């Protein structure tokens, strides 16, 4: 039986030059006394598009390291309590958005009410559309990124404007697009090819690849814009591709590429935006039998394993053409830690590891070695 689950997300606003008007109209969407969650490198963006328009903001919280460590969530909660915040504006990438979601969730646990979130995403993973978030637990001997799914913390309002991503560092921006494609592909795990997620995801991946395959090599985005090598409309297309790739997140479940990424990031500190660049292509091929005919939705001319291999090849070719890391050795990951990654996957994510089919432990070891 197929089913479609919806999240309580009230409004998405998108387009060029919509950001300032949206920020000036937050009261219309029930957003009151917000605290701004962000990071230092986005200060200019915050001062240009948030501070002048949000008159009842109660402060900001900028101490948000990557991978959402538990201590940052506790400090974010404290900042909300001390400021009397009644909502959160999350300006940033996946880690900032996850921190806002985590604080909203734990605020409900402690105080009985969720803090509604306004998402201003500066990357392309699509986290702003989901109810998933991860918190890295740091108190045990091995750090571990714990995943949560809480419907009520899905951002109430999302604003998509090219101004949000034009200043995002090139590697972060483009690698987060690969993470967006990861959401599209792994969202196929538990749904059929005629499910609305599949239909939207296929459109999102095509939109991503159309823009990424014409993206100039090595040049930072602002320079590319000035030279008319890319346009603000191209940036908007990437943002819309991220949305399409993750349009129905309540109906999808993470797969092995994501789970490897959680361990590489939360436990070993590999930048989260980069992990899908190294894991997605190999995982698609390794799990081809599990996906069966589903992946032909991304390439109508192929079937079964051929469809998986073509999609895997498209992803890996795009990663290499963009100059993004395609192997763990390129980010100086210690090969000796592969066995630890394997053990954590087997212990914590047996269902996702089972996507590999028979002889899973041997196949998992081979997969990780290939990714290295």
C-alpha cells in the first residue's frame, strides 16, 4: 500500500528579490519575537536582509558548530529562554537548520511548546523542507550523530531567494547540491516509481544536473555572476531543484549513503556537505538490486542495474567535473578508521546496511574501501 504523508509546513515563498518583503511580513505568518540562529560568516547577509526588517527580534545565537553538537543545542536553548524568544529565524545551511529544529523540539519537551521556525537556507540540501534533524552526542567515548524525526518542527515558513546563496562558498554550495540529489535518490527506498516523491525527485535531479553540468569550473559564484557565466535564475533553479528533490520528506526514509555520511561527519568530522559527493554514486551501484526497477525514473532509457549504474555514473561524473572530492582520501580521512565506520553502521543502521543484499558485511567493507 502506498501512502503520502504531509508535514505541517504552512508556506514557501520563492523568487528573486522576495527576501526583504518576506522578512518585513513575518507577523502576517504568526512569527513573533524571533531569535536569529546563524553563523559568523553570514553576518553581512543577516545585517542586510534580516536586521533591517525584523523589528521585534530578541537577539541572535551564532555559536553553531558543524554537525550540531549537543552542547550547542543546550546553549541555543538557553539563549531562547533568556531572551524570551517565541520563534526562531534560521539563517544558514543544514547545521543551522538542524540546530533550530533540535531547540524547537527540546523546548517542547521542557516547556510544552514548539518554537515555530522561519528557514532562510543558504545551501541546497533541502533540510528546510523536512522534519528530520541530527544531534551529535559528544559525552560518550565515541561521538555519534543521533537522528530524530519530529513532524511539528518542520519550518513553518521557508523563503527561497537567490540572494541567500550567491555568497555561499563554492564547494559548500555545489556539494550541498549533491546532498540534495542524495535526498531524491534515497527517498526511493520505500516508495514506488509512481509515488509523488519519485515524480518530483526525478524532476529535481534533472533540474540539478542541467544547471550543474554547465557550471563553470573553479570560479567562485560571485565572479561567475559578474562574468555572466551563471545567472541569478540559475541559482534559483538550483534552489527549486533542492525543493523538488525533497518535496515529500515525511514519506521517505534515509538510506545507506546518508547513514555513512552521518558517521563520517558526526563521529569523524568530515564536512557534512561533502559526504554525499563521496558516498552517493558508489552506494547507488552497490544497492542496485535492492532498488530494482525504481531508479529508471531517473533515466527512462535504462532498466534495473543499468539504470542504477547510469545514475551512479552521472553523479560521479558531475562531482569530478565540479572539482569536488570523490574519495575519502582526498579529505585526508584515515584509512584505518574504515573498520570503525563499518562497525558503527552495522550496530546502528542494520536496515540500511541490509540494502546491500546477501553477504552484507563483506559488501559493506568493499563499499567503504572503494569510497576511500
